[in-house]
């Protein structure tokens, strides 16, 4: 028997205008279906670092929570506490360094000699020149500084007794200065001030260096 043409072909012969529209609609629908097949599957939203840590101490006006390097992406509380610990310690060191720069550049130095050779403290230059250059502190003096800092890092500037109330609390049951007598609002305010001063000091000592 002779082959029979499909119905839509026969209809297109008798009603070309009507079936032209039908064919276009079918092609358009097929194109949409093909595009949908390659569309990415919806991804469930996860809790971002912004929503997780935006209420933490230090996320304050005018900048608020600011993490341009993405160090807290997918981070938990342990990671956040570690970074806060490092930030506080660096801030404290830089505050001391900035104060030291201001005082020595103002002409104030420790009295007496730095060694048994009779070299006085004010005989050495300020800033980086005190560590590098022809007039810098002798190697033995630099080693003493390094060992002293290492001793503080390993045995003093840390939570030795496990009594800390917050990250960066290094009182170790000895130094208090009335801290326990402050209310919670005052404590948070003082901790926020320390964070801001430490951040400013880190930028300040970089400028002075």
C-alpha cells in the first residue's frame, strides 16, 4: 500500500495559514523545553557569614560587618574566634608600637645605657633604622628583644588558667582593674573601643614605618 502522509501534513496542505501558526508554536515550545533542560538546578540558600557574624562585637557603624577577603566564608564560630584572637593581639601590639614611635620621635628615651659598652638608649635612631643600618642596635640586643617577645607569646599573653570570659581575656586571675564590677553594657563598650583603637593603631604604625 502507498504510504499515508501524517495528518498535520495533510492539514497543512488544505489550511496552510492556520497550520503555519501551529508549527511555529510547536517549534517555540520545543525551544523553550530545550533551554529549560540546560538551566541550572535551583541551589538551596545557605547561611552566609554576613548573617552569621553581623551581630558580633566589632561589626559596628559606619562600616558594619566587613570581610572583603572572604576569610569568614563558610566559617564557624571556632574560626571566627581564632581570627578575633589574632586581631586583638595584633591591635594591642600595634598600640604599643605606635606609642613607642610617638614617644621616641618626641625625644623621650629610657635613661642609662643599653649595653656595657656605654651606648645610651638615645644614641640609636628611631623606627626601622634602629633595627637595620649602620647605627642599628647590636645583634645581641636584637636577640634579647626576640627572646623576650617569644617568652611573652608562649607564657604570658595567652589564657593560661582557662578563666577567660571572652576571646582576648588574658587576666589569668591576676589583673582585673575592676573589670568584674562593670555591667555588661560597659564591658561591651570597652571591648569595642579596644578593637577600634587596635585597628587604628595597625594602620597608624604602617604609616609611621
